[in-house]
DNA sequence: AAGTGGTCTAGACCACGAC
DNA sequence: TCGTGGTCTAGACCACTTC
């Protein structure tokens, strides 16, 4: 037991507990002292300890169960978090000039594969939009998007010549949850032409589905120009 | 003002505030009521409101400043989080049988590019390891790794025939910081051979640098077999 | 049944930062 | 300066889960 400085905050407790875990004083699987005990050791209220331990739990360091107590996780599940910005912001953050170009914009009946992706009823109306985002006049991202007209009827009227569907949707339609899938693919003709790369060249692809309280809003495929890297830290 | 059910928890408040934001009752930029005011409306303690608002802030929905109050974020910067599991766990989670094969394991002087990547002093000793991870006997991931012997001296002695450097390192230096870069690349000969794809085919690549309290631990390049998707929900 | 974490309260003091 | 969020407290009740 050591002397406590002046006041013990939840950050201090979190840091100290984490230190003991990292130094193998409390190896993986260890049953940690209860909140009351820790509160006594650190000379603070249980609520303070609770907050510290809760954050450690959120961080995936420990696992907590009522009656079971807190245990050090056997496999530290590391989580990567990164932001999904507007394409415009992303480009401008790199110090480049953003430009946008609309390629295609038609209302249509959802093709079968899209029906399945979004669990749409047959003969659903969707707005199909293709466009390119430029950074300093060089193609940066090719966007191929379908918007569910049932959820976003305004999509068929809006003029996407100046404003990209990306920005319009964010300002217009909130979403509750989304799923993203990242992969590497080889550029088909339309993608290759849009990005100015050879057919068959590797391209970083992101597919995203967003929902608004259970209703599918939009499905989008994003193809990034050669050299693109998605960076994250943890 | 509506009738409150029985007891108002921080989840209720979070959900209700989020609902008002989503429904444009509180559009982006709006200055929200203070915690005291909200506590009065919801008939609960300020601490409860505080927890709700703090989570909304963590989620990137609102921005909070002392004296400035809470504002609805102009651009809802949603964060994607995904887990970085052990390759073994990842494979087994797909219901496949995991297998591991060591290809190469030598101690060496860090090449110039690696010196730069990890900010190593000249003539640093590193352990260079190449291996393949299989799922149901099909190549799943090709791993090309360098380990800093100054931080992990045991790496030169450990026998990586049975246990992959991935798993060994996690057990040896569990809690580290890292930066990951994801991209699409075309398979060079060694990668293509290891993964059983044609030279030049697109491959999903992840590069990761790992530090332990400021000291570089390892640099690794991971190449995933064709069809690999990294999936995240939020 | 009983022990542990989950949450709420009412009150307090403090620190940041807009004014 | 002074209002707002950030944090802590001491106590309480509850819910889950293991025993």
C-alpha cells in the first residue's frame, strides 16, 4: 500500500490498475479485488472506482460480471477506431482542392442483388447515382450509390450536379446504424476509366449500407485511387 | 412536457435527446439545454443527465464545452470500431480449422527502410519472420514481420515452428500501441506464391507498427487471401 | 441466498473558457 | 467574471449471476 498524492481521480485508478495488469502483477484470468476493496485501498468512493473499472471494461482490458467480479481478459481484444469523414473533408484535410463530378443519375427498379443486400421488397424504386470525387483534379474516389426512394423520396428530385449524394444525404437523412466492408478488388472497366487506372489493377473498395431505424437508406460502393491508405491507431 | 414512465435512466435520456436531434427538433449547431435544465425536465439528478450527454459526446453526436454548453455536431463524425483478433481466433470464428506454417526465421540487421519506419538506430538487430496462416488448409493470411530485438530479445531464441509470432508477441507484450494502414496492392511473387494467387492479382494488405511505451516493438505486413473482407458495424 | 457490479441521488467543489 | 460541464462523495436500491 502506497501513499496517495492528494486526490485520487478515476483516471489515476484506471491507470494504476492497468499498470498492474501490464506488469503481470495481475496476469490474464486474475480475479480483481471488488470495487469496495479498491475504493478502500485508493481512499475514494466506490463510484469513482466504478467509473475507472467500467472504462477498462469498455477498452476490452477486463471483463466484469455481477456476482462474478472483474477478471483480466485472457486475450486482450484490441479495438481500432477511426472516423468516416465526408469525402470533401478528407480531401481538403490533405491540403488538396476538392472537386466533384456527376456521371449518372437515374431512377430505377432495384436489381435482384440489391434487393437481397438491403432486404427490399420486389419492384422497389431506387435512385442510382455514379460520381467521381477529385483531389487537385486527380480522381480520388469513384462512388456508385443506390438510394432507397421509399425512405428518401426527395432523392429523385434533387439535383446532384453541384452537391454530391454523400454530402446531401448526410445533411438530409440521419441514419441510426451502418455496416462497412473493406476489401481489395481489381478494377472493372467503369471503375478503371473513372479512376484513370488500368483495367485489372488493384483498387481499395469500401461498401457501406446504412439504415434508419431498421429501414435501409442507401447502399454505396466506394473505389479509391491507387495509393490510397486507410490509417488508424489504437 | 410528457409524462415520464416510472424511472428515468441515463439510457432513456440519451435515447430521447438523440431522437430529438435525429428528428431535427434540435438541428446541427443547436445549443442544447444545460444539464440542470434537462435534469429538471426529465425529473432526475444532474449526474444522470451528465452520463447520458457524456456518452453522446463520446459517440460524436454532440460537442460539449465548459461554459459553452452542449451543441449538436455539424458533421456527425461517426466512428467505426473494429476488433483486431488473433488470426487463429479469426479463422476459428469462421468455423474453419486453423493451421500455421513457418517459412523463414532469421536474425538480421534492420534494412534502411525499416530503420526509418520504426525510427531505429543504425545496425539495430531485428528478427525477420515469414509465415502463412491457413483456414481449412487454404492460405488465409501471409505474414511478413520484423521484431525489434532490443525490446523483445527473446524473439531470437523462441522457436516459431509451432506458435506464430502473432500469438507469441501478444502473450509476451500484451498491451501495446499501434498504427495500422490498410490498402490494396498487387501480389508480388512471394506473396502470390504464399497465397496461391496469380502474380499481380489484387490483395488486401495491412501494415502495422507496434510500440510499447514509446519503443518500437514490431513491424508487420499482412496479406490476405482473395475474397477477404474486413467488416465493421456502427 | 448472497455477493458483486449497475445505477441513481442530492449535494458539493472545481476548472475551463466564453464573455 | 461566472456559468457550464467535469468530477467526487456517501449512501441507497436494484439486477444479475454464481453459489
